[in-house]
C-alpha cells in the first residue's frame, strides 16, 4: 500500500459547498452538515429485522436494513451487484443481508469472536441435528467432572469475573461441546457461539454494561440453565431465518428477485484487512462500518469469549492491530501526519495539547483509515460502489470529524461521485452519552453522542 503525501483533494467537492470552519478551526471546502439530506433514504428500513441478527450481543452493530438499502441504491445507480463485501464485517450483519438478497459475499474481521458469530449467522443449520447435538452435550456435561489440569488452565482474569462453581460448570460445558461437536462438525461453531453469549450473564460482569465493569452484588445465572435458554433462542432464530428467506424468494418481493441465487456462497475470514492480501475476488459493492475512533475496544468487550474460547491467552494481545488502538502506539512522523491532510493535522495538534497518547491513537486511526479506503478501491470491481457508515465524535472538547476525513480519503484514493448523507441512528446498541474524556456513560447530564451518523458513498471508475 502506498501513502500519498501530496496536497489533499478538496473535501466534498461534488457538493460544491462553501468553505466551512470545522470544530478545530480548519477552513476546508466541505458541505455544511445541515445541507446533507435529512430525513434521508438511509434512516429506516422497510421490514422487521431478522431475529438471526440478535443471537449474540454485539455493540454498535448497524441496522440490517442498511445493506438492503445499499444494494438497491447501487442498482439504481447502474451497478450490477453480484458480489458484496464487508472489510470490517464484525458479527456478519452485511453478510446475512447480502445472502438474504441472493448475493454472494466476502468479508473479513480482525476479531475472532466477531467472525465466529458471523459464521453461525450465515450458515443453515438443520434443527434435528441441533437437537441431537444439544442432547449429547447435556449427557456429556452430566457425565464429566473437570480434571486437575482443567482447573489449572484457568487464568486469573477468568477467576476475576467468575465464581468457582460457574468456572467448573463452564469447564464441563466447554469440554462437552468439543466432545459432542468435533472439530469438523457443522454444529460446533453454533454451540460455541451459544457458549460465548452466556459468559456475561454467568459472570459478575455488570448487567447491561457494554464495557467491563465488575458487579460484586450480582447473582450470576446458572450455567446450564443459561445455555439451554440461549440454544433455544438460537434454534428459533435459525428456523425463522430459513422460513423468512424461503418466503421472500417465492414471493419475489425483492426488486431484483428474478436474479436471486439460492444459497449464494459466503466467505468470511478472521483477518486484519490492512495486513491481508487482496482476495481472489472483486466485489461490486462494499458495505462496511469502520471502527469509530475513541470508541469501543472490542478486545476489552469480548475478553471473556476470547479467553474461554482460546483465542488469546491475554486478551490485551488482541488490541495490538485494531484500528484506533491507543496501547503501545508509537508516534507517526510529522510528515506522515501532514500527508493525511489539514483536517487530520489540525485534529492531531489540538489533541496533542491535551493528551499525547490519544493524539497518537487518532493519528494512527486516520492513517489506517486512509490505507483501508485506498485498499477498498483496489478491491472493488471497476464501476463498483463503496458504502461507508461512520459517525463523528469528540474528545476533551476537540471535534473529530470522521465524516470529512472519510470523504477526503475516498477522493484522495480515486473514488468518484463521493457523497455523504446524514442518517439518524436507530436500533444501534450503544451507550448514548460520553463524559469529558470521551468515555461512554449512561449519565444523561453528559454530552449526547451518536444521535446521527453518515453514509458516505463513492464509485470506482
């Protein structure tokens, strides 16, 4: 990947907007937010969200209808969409909806917990097989006691969150899943996903808290009771998803239903998009929501699953290559920061006067974002379209205009017809306020965030 240090393209040029002052006082030619269409095409969906999207908790998941809207939007603009991609695919929202609309899918995500969920959501599961496997798991749990080696393998971080009784029950359950659904079993990931989603309710993790917070007064759920309820919910969601897809296909409700492909291929990889070589496919449409700077640290949020499922011996290791990582981030050269454009440079300087580490993190985020956008352009088929969903934020009074930076990155990378449209946030699982340090809080007296976000689109010539 190359990184351009040339003068930046005019941000938002297709809108011919006047020069504006950003939150950090940078005069750039961007359209004022008020001029971006609202209410917009992107605000609300036309159908109830598929229950398969709710089989595992996942923060900041964008609504499923965004993908279907993006498909129709691209087709209305002359894009013949056969393959959809999501380079930050998370828990597979785009993958599920692409498949539901009869489109092939390719996606990747650096978070192994996310790709586990995505794999389960996008596979068809025979309910009779799930029922048999669940019965075998129950029998195996009843027949086994954890060994001394099992107990010795439990790390201090797990002991911090779980009672001794639930640790033993979880050890038995994990072993039973591995025994009853062997490595090549089509059902193993389904039951590991169910296992993952009961970890917070069976721990002392504060109920309804997205970020890690210990509740010493909490009464954790009993492991097998929680697991049985979770499996039952997932089975119903899978059955409803299959039934709904069959109904939609037979009724030809989609505008392009004549071209629907039964069971289109879905490929999901646990990879860092920035470090991963381009796949041997060329999507016609990319629909993705990059991680938000100063937002969630998924390594922290999914630490229980990462530790129990063996994805990391120290969950903090998962932070290292995530975008916006502020742990162990070295400084970028001044010339590199300036090459990101005046908006990024002024944002960095304003943050550096308040918090050097956060400034380095934001600069790295902007740098990684510019590389990701350029790589998306190379990945796209000629004439294809990219749809990025992103929001603005701030830290200690410094505005971080991710929308304007995304537009700048796309134009610098060679995208044409770049547009940014406002959409009101709905159905997005996130804490609605931030304190003065940019941390999430439910305190309604603090600054409200994420009441809106932006859909930024562009074409590869």
